[in-house]
C-alpha cells in the first residue's frame, strides 16, 4: 500500500493514482486503530490475579486483539485493568494511577470485587472501583473465567469503535433460565471494516 492521505474529514485516498480509494470517517479509522492497539496497565491486588495471568498466557492469545502488551508506567498505558479487591488504603493509589494515564483511556473491572466489592461488605473495602475512577466494562465472576474476560475485552473494543461512553457489563454466556448461549466471543479476524 502506498501513501495514505486524508483529503477531507470523511475520505481517505489510498495508494497511487486512480483506483486506490477507501472511504471512511477519520474518527472511525482512529477508533479502529485504537481498539486494536491497547496498552494495558494491570493493577492486580488479589486472587483474581491468577486468572488474569491465565488470560494473558498464549492459550488465550490476547495478541490477536492487539491488547497483549503490558506497560508498567501509567503514562504509556491506555487500558487500566483493575484486578481484585481494592481496599480503602489502595484507593488513592488507584486514583492517582488513573489520573497519570493520558486520554483516551479506558478501565475494566476484573471480577466481582473490583466491580462491586464482592462479599467484602465492610469498612475496609471499596464497594466497586467506580467509586474512585470511571469504569467502562464490568466483568463479574469470582474469579471470572478467561472466556468472560475475553468477552469483556470485546465489549470494550465495540465501545471504542462506537465511541460509546456507557458502561457495559459482561453477561453470562449461557442464560440460566433458557439455557441459550449468547456469548460474545468469536474469532472475529477479518470481520471488522473501517466503515
Ligand atoms: S472476585 Fe473472588 S477471586 Fe476475585 S479478588 Fe474477589 S474474592 Fe478474589
């Protein structure tokens, strides 16, 4: 592919001469690039961390979503994974890390403790990270299965593409009443377009 040149706010000229055009919106192209180049900052505090390590192993292959690279500086990260229980003493640290990340930035609550405090209904535990930082995706589970985590990541990618600010919650893959499956995870290579 040759030179890529933005000719207006809504079209791109691709390649050389006639016949090399791709029509899209610049924002759609930007969102498409952002959702496939997430640099994660893992803020891991408790037992959910074991499942997080599993998710980041080759078996589940986060690299196919462009989200496998960890950065241990918040200034180089745009995806904050909050993994595990957050105590009141940790809360200011979490807030500071979030504030050090440059926008655009996104937050995923990994597990029930991060989502709502879990069964730690006491004065030492924060009842959900959204009391401290804005949260984009909640992944329930104690701990969540890797497949649920991947569903959460795909939910976030869809939010980035659409530009939605609404928080999203990962649903069970199988409806407990109807036993019907409605999991999100699919190998979606090649499904996305830039339009
Ligand atoms: S949700 Fe369960 S596994 Fe995860 S940190 Fe809380 S108690 Fe541990």
